[in-house]
């Protein structure tokens, strides 16, 4: 496996939060990368969260952290971000802004820190799993630790 030091890992260390790392063999052909990660790690998909970068209107980007099996509610994230509208950001723009490749985007240690919104479902969990800043690397941490490290707003942003 590749190196375990990423900007996300460094950000977690700098924030002084407790975390541990998990690795798996990333499959670029997987239909749902987050669900594949949960399966490969033997974890309940309810504790594994994906990081989505959204384009806000009139302008700006934000980071949404939601369970891998859930769908992002674009109206809810727009309202939480006080924007008129939200849509998924162009992958190239997401990569350029965060400094991470799609499939390895972490809410932690982004090149340009974006306003971050974590789905409130995380509140019920003792630990959650988010991308560690590289395909195949995950960070396990308390939801409060993630919220602290990213200055996140915790709110309901999933559909359904």
C-alpha cells in the first residue's frame, strides 16, 4: 500500500483529534466507491461517509459529508449554505480546489478549506469513517472530532 501520510492525516493530527487509519484495495471500476470501501473493510455502510463537493449559486463551493448509501439533498445543502441552489461540482474543479483526486477526496486537509456540512445522521454514531485523502485510505474518528477539525455545520442534508 502507498504512504499513509496525506494532508488529511496531517490535518487530523494538527487538530489533536483521536483517529485511526484503515486501508483497502481501491477498485476504480466499482459502481459506488463508498459502498465498495465499506464492503472491502467489512463495515456497515451506515458508518462510512462519502465526501461530495457541491457548486453553490450564486457562487462558491462547499463540502458535503453523507453516508455512502445515501443521496445528497441538493435543496437542503443549498439552504444550509444559504445559497439559492446547489449542484454537484465538476470533478476537475473539485480536484483542483481540494488537492485530492476523485475517489480520494477527504473533508480534512483540503488545499482550500471549504465550508463543510456533515449529515446529522453522524450524531448517533460513536465513530464514523471518511476518506483519508488517498484512494484506498480511510480515517476512523468521532463525528465531533471531524466537526471540530473541519469547523463543520452538522445538519440534515440527505434525501429521503
